[in-house]
């Protein structure tokens, strides 16, 4: 079960217009996602379906899932049957999804909640078609280092309470660990972006805008499924 189940309603309300979700993460990730009209897109850890809804609006054929049944309820209500939204824990194999059945996948703000992301990344790699893209956003390792201290190279699981008493578990790891795992699974990094806040945040949340303009909080990747006999596998 996702720990988000315990505060699903509170998270769903928060994500709609929060500084970090609505005015920072989503604008930056959706810019990387770009035009998905007519493409088959997997929304991994879809939460309350805010990405799912936008992907559908852009003309994609979307399958979405999340471990939290309550968040899936919110997402289903949001997309009203237009996308296939399921309860599934990404630590389990995606047995219900065929090999090479998606053009793109998005995994916004989920990666850091996995203690070992490799099995899940392997499944994403399997269901993507040749050259398929995986767009990820996650917590910037520099932020974890600034907040947690100690060695930047620490790789550990942390339990914390965020916002309105949300008890979460997340992994703190250096950038080199994430990149090694992408490589191990067979993804190449096409883009790495340290996003800046959207202009819409300036008026709505001026203090957060000022901080996020100076200090990284999230980091985004566009990964590309490498050819089986890619140059780095020789
Ligand atoms: C910060 S929220 C992001 C939700 C959504 N992607 C968004 O950006 O609005 C993290 C999401 O990851 C989901 N999640 C965490 N661990 C998961 C797992 N093992 N399997 C599936 N979903 C998981 C949570 O339930 C939650 O919906």
C-alpha cells in the first residue's frame, strides 16, 4: 500500500494549486513531455490524475496507475472513463501490460519513494516500444544534502512528516546512483533539467518563487529506451 493512502484526500486537494506541484513540477515536466497527440502514454504513480487529465487533453491514449486506491478514485473521477486508471503497486511486475505497448511513460515525483527502483524501471523499459521515452521528476539530490546534511554520497531511506502530517518514506541518493540505475536498466539520458519555477508562481507564492529561483528542489530527466545492442552495451 502507498503511504499516500493515509492522506490521499489532503494530497489531492494540495496538488491542484500548490507551489511545488502546480507552479513548478507540472509546468516543467509537461514542457518536456511536449506533443503526445495520438501516442500511447503510461502515467506511473498518477496520484489524483492531474497529469492523466492533461495527457488526455493533449490527445494521448493514457493508461495510469497508483498504489493508493483513494487517489485512483480521484483520478478516475477526474478523467471520467477516458483513461484506463488502475490500482497497482509499482514494486510488482506490470503483468497486465504487454511488452512494447507504450510510446512514452511519465513518472512524476514517484522515483524517490522507491527503495530499489531497478525492478520498476525494468518493467517500464519492457513496456516501452523501441526508442520509447520515460520522463521523470524527482527530488534534487542537492536539496536532500542541504536538508539532511552528512555526506552527499549517502544512499539511505528516510522517514519524515511533510506538510499536513503526511508520513512519507523516501530514498536519498546521490545523482550518480540514479544515473547508474538508469544505465543498468538500459535507458540513456536524453535530457537532464533543473527546473525553475513557472512565472505563475511569482504572484501566487512570491517567497517560494524567490527560493526556487536560487535553489534546486526537483530534477527532471528524459530517458530514452536504448537499442538492445546500443553502443554502451558492447
Ligand atoms: C508526490 S505523489 C505524485 C503524484 C502524481 N504523479 C503527481 O505528480 O501529481 C507520489 C505518488 O506516488 C505514488 N506511489 C508511491 N509509491 C508507489 C508505489 N510503490 N506504487 C505505485 N504508486 C506509488 C503515491 O501513491 C503518490 O500518488
